[in-house]
C-alpha cells in the first residue's frame, strides 16, 4: 500500500522551483519507474510528489545541425529510441535506450529520471559520458549547466542543490565518421540492471572515449585508459590489449548481481567485443 502524500502538478518551471524551495523533501516525478516502486514498497516516505510532465518545454526532443541534440526532462526513453537522428548520430545512446528494461517501462521512463536516480549502473549514463553531455538545471538562482561527469557525486547522489530540477540534457554535434557502441551484461535479459555497462566512441580524429557503469560508485569515464588508446589503431591486437588492460582502470565491488571477479572479466570481454564489432564495420 502506498503511503499518503500530496500530488502537485505545476504548469511552469517557476512554480516547480518555488514549491521545491518551500517543501524540502519533495520528490520529483517524471516517468516514475523508480519512484513508484520505492513508494509501493514503502522504501520511501514523502509528503509531496511534484509531477513535471505538464511543464511546457520539458517534452522537447530536438536535433539541430551544427548544434547537436537536446533531450527534455519529460522525454520518454522510447521516444529517444525511435528518434532517427539519435540512431544515426549517437548510436550508443540509441542502443542503451533499447536495452533499458522492457518496452512498457520505456514508455514511462525518462533519460533525465535515469540519471537523476544516480544508480552506479544507470544504462543511459555511459553514452552521455562519451558524448560529453551537459545537464541543464533550473533552480532558485536561475539556470546553470553542468558537465555530465560532474553531475554524479556518489551512489544515488547528484550535484543538484536545494530546489533545483534538471530540465534537460544536451549532446554536442558530432562529425561525419564519428562512431560509438554500447553493450551491457546483466543476469537476465530485459528488466535487470547491468552488472557491467560500457560505451566506446571513436572520433574521426581517432580519439577513443570509454565510459563504464556498475564498476564504481558512479558511472565514469576511463580517462587514463583513453590516453593509452590515443595512438592505437582499432585492430585485433588493440582489442586483445584492451581486454587485459581495462581491469587496471576499474574498481568493481561484489554485490547481489555479480562478484568483483566476474565484473573484472565482463569488463574486458565487453570492451574487446565492442572494438571487434566496430572494426568489422570499418572503424579504424
């Protein structure tokens, strides 16, 4: 049985921010796929639920040539998966969206909700990291923009301040020839969270960007590994090297989903598999 709470649905961002400022502890509802589970199990008690879906502009999903992609806080994961320019330009994000839970849940879940939940294994986090996404935030002091890498601060923790709300996420334009790939390993296909998630991006300048989830307290970019990959071609030798080397850049734990040892092995296996697939597609 759900605990009792007041349901509020503001029409403007100003109303939402004011309400959050005057009612500490209010939980924000976008898709609600995580929030409602916690409420039903009485793992979360709150006096107020603030539904942002009625706020104009938060459903904006737009690609502009030369500027990039913008995803509003109320945009559903299935909308991301079905958006042609995301599949064409930001493939890892397209793949991660398609791998999140089930079709039914993707019809409720939002990308912004996924990152605000701040799970170490958030499916949509690793594509955002390799694309240097920015988080757009509205609060009592106005708007501010934060690098996605700075948004995650710990397990289930973000850099949001009091009465702030994420209004969207933006990804910069990518050049022709830019390629990326996402994979995750989980106990069962579908609803289960990742035991390891990884995105790899290769730019036309032959820069390789790597990010992972479920192997640290937050989703992370493997920047030291990226430095080592900088002068390496995409070939079988590099893929084999990556499989062995990646374990030196991750710090997984053992939990109910997988052991630390399994995560070390899965990290290397997934990284090699992605590189081999991208090689077969002609990425150099």
